[in-house]
């Protein structure tokens, strides 16, 4: 069965063959449930540790809470209405272009026995819910240490409905969805997750303002060991993130697992060597950052490129991430606390474009698009540019709207100067990351 058809089945649960109904495959079901668990582990463990280790000790617990709070809230939002907006159907073709309908609110109309391709639709809902949760959690890294927790929780709710769900629909929503119909290729979320979350983080960072004392005051990481442990957990979970996006225990999942491994390792080595050459010392933080940059970069291309292509994606992804963190951030002066924009947006942007450049011209791998239909490489590259521009514009405008609504409803989005000076662990949560 062609991967394109499997993808359509996974994204449109109501679809069935004219002559035969989809059949449950226990191997695919088991793989998708395990992949869901892998991706879940990425956020409240991997990303939370990765971020918490990079922040100052007085904000470490708040950082963990921002990520974990985002995950649980975003998952509730996804079940209530996010899934319906992303993958539901609208009676209006114009609306279906950018979002689904509300027929599946609270999963109405979906039974435990329904299938998405060869595994239960409920598993697909849970799997995609973990994507929705980690995307908004990524954005939290840009505003650590100064955003109100109440504002952040409201941002999570509104952003999941206004920004994330429509973008997911446009890219992965099946026939009638704007970028899906255009033939945009995004295997596991380069645009949907990483560009989206990274750019949202930058927008929020600019709107909420810089941390007090930034950049003159030294803001040393709480624990590089925690950050490195978080990166390792992220890498582990990413096999579910990318491998699970093949929607079954199949050869394409195997390709995605291998390309993910290759690109990530190559990116980690690249970042390490860059630091060794420039600063004469290879840091653990640099290796961990390179690993995440490689994971991000390969995400949209994982099921489309060769091993050689994965090397290129990973190496260039690390170079671009390094430039974003070390050069661009300093040059433009924005305070992206934990470099969500520098790594997730920029590496995700590169990965999305690289997919058009490096995707194998193999009709059994490609979903759709000019490369699959007519071998038009340049046409595919232009479609990839179209997808990053549309996603970027929607994220930018939508995040600004969401922030101002959330800020107005919570009496301003930033904590007061006294609470910021004390640290948000104690002033907001009444706790400490470590009690000595």
C-alpha cells in the first residue's frame, strides 16, 4: 500500500476504500501506541529538563512548570476542540482550506472502534495531541523568567486553537487543506511544530520584553547536566516523533529512524567542532544544542531523504542553529531566553526547504507535490517556500493576537520587578527546585 494512501487514511478517519474497509493491524497499532508514549516523554521530561538546566537556579522550577503546565493544558485543549479544528471536516470549501469544522468537538462522532488506516483513530488522536502539546511548550523557552504563569496558561489555550490547530490542518489536514493540496512535504513537523513553536517564542519574547539586566548581567545555566540529560531524552523520544509519523511499523518508519540518527549525530559533531575551533573548548551545552538542532532539522525530511541527505540536513542544521544562537541573537538584541527561535525556528526552516532540495524522487516515499507528480524539483522547492511563508505569517499574526488577548485578561503579561528579582520559583509557585 502506498504511503500517500496510508497518510490520507490516518488523517481522514472517515475515509474507506470503495471495495474494502480498513483493517486493524496489531503491529501498526502497537508501534503507534509506543510512538505516542515516546513523544509524550519528550515534553514533560526531555524538553522540561533541557530548558530547566539552561535557566537560572531561581527560575528552574518555574521553567519546568511552564513546560509541564503547557503540556497538560494543551492536551486538554486538543481533545476539546483542537483535534476537530485540525482534522475535522467543514461543509464550506473556503473554510476547509484553512481549518476543519467543529463536528468532532470532545471527539464527538468518533468511536473507539474507528480506524485511521490500520490502527485505531483514538491512537491517532493521542499521537497528534502530543505534537500539539510539545509545540506550544517549545515557545515557553523564549519567555522564561519574566512571563506570568496565568498569562502563559491562557496563551496555551488560545494559541492551540487559533494558531496550532489551523496550521496543522493546512499542512496535514488532507484533501481540501491549503498547503496539503499544494503538495507541501512535512514528514513530522518542521513547519507545524518547530517553525511554529520557535517563531511564536520569539514573538512572545519581544512582546513581553527582555529579562531585567539582559544582556549585561551574567545569567549562568542552573545545570548543564540536566540540559544534557534532557537532550538525550529528546533524542530517544524523537524516534516516536519521526518514526511514528510513518503511521505504521513499516519500511518508511525504518528510514525515518535511521535518518534521524544520522542527522542528529552529524549535527552534534558539527556543533562540537565549531566550538572547538572558535572557542578552543568543546562544551557539553554545545553538543546538546547540536543534537537538538539536528533533530529539529531532520524532522520534516526524515521519511523523504537518503542517508547522504540526512548528513547534509544535520550538518547544515547545526551550522544554522549555531549562527542563530551565537551571532543573530547578539546582533539583533532580542532576548530569546533559551534559544527556541535560534534552534527550533531556524533549523526547522532549513529542514523544510532542504526537504524540497534533497527528497528522493521516489513515488513510494513522497506524499504528493510537483516532485512526485512530474519530477519537478524546482516546483517542489517553491512549494516548500510557500509553506514556510504561510506558516510563518499565520504564526506571527496569530501569536500577536493571542498575546494581547491573554495579557489584557490577566492584567499584563509580565511579572512585577520584585517577583522577577526574587525568582519565579518562590514568587509564583512558592517552591524551590532544590532545597539545601
